[in-house]
C-alpha cells in the first residue's frame, strides 16, 4: 500500500525526468518549451511537498490564537507561487522568441536553426562556414 | 544612512519601468536621466562605504531573525554594488542605430536598468530564495539584451537568446530543486540560519542540493558543463552587452555560489567538485579560444577559461582561497569588458586584423596592456592575481591544478600573441578600417587606468582586498549579525 506522499514525490520526480529529458532530447523548439513547462511543474510540486504536512490544516487562523491546530508551512507555497509566476513569464518570452525565429528562419528544428545561426555568424565575421569536421586552419603569422 | 542601501536596487527597478513613460514625453530626457541615476547611486555606495566601516544587516520591515527578508551589507557586497554601477555606466548603450525607433532604444535602456537592479539585489541578498528571484530577473533582462542583437535584432540573435534561455531555464529548474531539497532538510532558506544548521546538510542529499545549486547558478557563471551558450550569445549581442555579461553578471553568479560554499558547505567534497569543474572549464576554454578564428569567439572562450580560474581559486579553503578568488574575479571584471570594447570594431575574422594597429594605435596598445595582464606579466595586476592563485594552490599541494594553470597560461599567451602580432604586421592590401567610437575608446581607457592604478598601488589594494576577504570568510559574525538584533 503506497501512501499519497510517496506517490506525489514519485510524480514530481517523474515530471522532472520527463521534462529534463524532453529538453535535452527534442529537436523541435516548441517541444523543448513544453518540456521546460513540465520540468518546472515537477520542481514546483517538489517544493510544495518539501513543506507539506498531511495531518495539518491550511495556514489560516480561523479560531482563537490559543488553540491553533498544526498548520502547513506556508513559506514553500508562497515561494512556489513566485516560481510559477516567473516560469510563466519566461515561457511567454520564449514563445515570442520562437515566433521571431520562425519568421526569420522559417523553421523550428533546432539543428537547422543552429546551422543558420552559425552561417550568419560566419557571414558577420567574414569567415568560411564553420563545420565541426573541418580542422582549424593553421596559417598563422 | 543604512536604509539607503535599499535604493541600490529599488531605484533602478523603478526607473526601468518609468523609462517608457518618460520617453513618451521626451526621449532625450530618458536617455539622460538613466545614467545620472546610476551615477548618483554609485556615489551613494561610496558614501555608505565611507560612513559605515563595519558590516551591517538590514531587516526589511523589521522582521528580525530568519523569517524576514535580510540584506547583508559587508565590504564585499558594497564593492560589488559599486562595481555594478561603475561598470554599467562604462558599458552603457550610448549608441543607437539610425533606423531604430525611440521605443526600441528605450527598451534597451530599460533592460539595462533591470539588469542593474537585479545585480544589485543579488550582491546584497542574504536569503537563497531572494537570490533566486533576483537571478531570474537578471536572466530575463539578459535574454532581452541578447535578443536585441548586435546592430539590430536578427534571426541569429533570437536563436542565440532562445538557446541561452533554454539552458538558463533548465538551470533555474535545477536551482529550484536544490532549494527544495535544502528546505526539505532544514526548513529555512536564510543563509545565516542555514549556516547554523549546516550539519543537517552534511549528507548525500545535502551535497546533491549543492550540485543542483551549482549547476543552476553556474549557467550565468559560465561554469563548465553549462556554458555552451556563451560564444553564441556574445557573437549575437552587441559587444557592450557581451562585456557586461562576461564581466559583471558572471561574477554575481559566482558570488552566490561562493556564499553557499563558505556559509553552508565547508565540506571537502564541495570544494573538490568546484576544483574539478574549474579545471575542466580552463582546459576547454583555453583550447577552444586557441582554435577560434574570430575575435569575439576567442574572447568568449577565454572568458570561460578565466571563470574556470575563478572557480579553481575559490576551491582553496579559508581566507587564502577567498583572497585569490576575489583577485582573479575582479581582475577579470576589469579586463574582459575592456577587451570586448576593443573587439567592437575588430569583431571579424582574425585574418582581417592585419595591420589594424596603424589605423587605431591607442586601441592596439590597450589590447597589449590587457593581454599582458591576462597572461600575468610582473608589474601588472594579472601577475599578482596568478601569484596569489598559485601560492594558494601550492599551500594545498594541488599540483594538478597548478600544472593546469601554468600550461594553460602558455596556451593563452599563444593565442593572444597571435592576435597582437597580426595587428602589427604589415599588410599591403589595407582593408576598410572603421574607427573605434569615442565612447568605446574612453571606457577602455578608464579601465586601463584602473589596471595601471592597481599595479602602482598594489600594496594598498592588496591590503584592502585582504581585509574584505577576511570579513567574507567570517561565518560567525555573519550568523550573529543576520540573526541578532541587527546592529
């Protein structure tokens, strides 16, 4: 019999693994962003769980001060609220960048975007296109 | 007087959001008012430095103890606060493209002010979660500045900014996880309170939390495995932004890691990890810099290598490590932005640099000065920095680290020499020369002046730095001041 806390911990870890794995493995910019959102959800859930007590009540004083029952630690929840807000902001920013990249390059594939970016850098620096396989030119002096 | 320190981040934050409104009325006004505010704040920090010779703590809203928001103001924090304002003024985006609308210009100014506010907050905050919030603010400001591009926003600047955003956001997830782990085990996030309970974190889970925080904050500190964004972002952004990010922002992230290391994680394992990642950063950075074929990329990789040195230095325990680390960090803080300013007009291929010294002799001379200091030629500060680093390492008998530092210095000399020799080589077909802008030359000259001042007054500066380092490693007074009544 599993208790609910360990299921939630497993869920948070799972979200983190899925999210981080997705960010590292996916090729598509939008999928990377979605993976980021999943990973952030996992981290936030973890932070909430860090301060949660199952037998306690919400941290609002409704009865007299003398007979306060055990309360959930409100600090992690306040922090998670902050983290969620930050996360949403960053995701919105990332989404606008995705739109701009799409407008500029016409693709959302990470590999193609990186290639085009390197091409633009090479043009800017007046260099031949840099490919990983070509060894560095050695004509000094 | 003490309360005034809050203004260091409150005023730039307020200004950042007021600027768009002000520029509706008059763009010239908004262009003038922002640097003036920074100047005033820099002067204010100097005044606080002079009036309060002792470390003090500010409890926001008078919530004493670990519950409230704490700002810990020691010499180190004040030094960094001053460096933030001074450096931002030197690297201020004075120049705009002709076809830029005043809205775009204002946005750049606002983002720079946001960067200043977040940096100031990071240098003062005494609470991990506050550090995280300021760090995110800093991150958002830097995404914006990179996306603004070199001359104008283009595909490459969006792509570089997006890739940077992804790595940085992944880092934030790690940092948040580390914070959750720490909170789970101790139930507090106040640095002083954590420092009292550091025994609770002296276990595998606590160390994992450290690794997460290291990876999270290490993204901006150009720490070894999470620094792939660095060359792209510096290529895509304007060199002034690159100088700010490499010089200033990275140091603030280092500051967070150092606070965690000194206050919470005195274990050897944590230091060993930092040493290992530092060595890896130096090796990767220097060799990539040697292979780079354009100036900007070379400087970016060399910046990664220099930050590797910073981490190696901070991995030395005790005051010696703090002193060496501060020296390396401050030396890089001064020299790298200057080199980026010099690279502003020489950003292209290294092949195209031939004979450029004739058209701009001052900048070429300055580049030589900074290059010599980076390598560590005796009268210049770079020599004392490396001396401190190596003597600290030899006291620890870290022979591997010493060997790496020395060998990589040779590599560094090699690529810097290549640049300088091609600057002074005679070239028949003189390419189109573009002169450096006055503000770039001016800022680089000021930074060179600081460098020369330090090399003349090395005794005084060394002594001051020694006192700062002594204060910074004094964990007991940190705890007493933060948790006590707030002197």
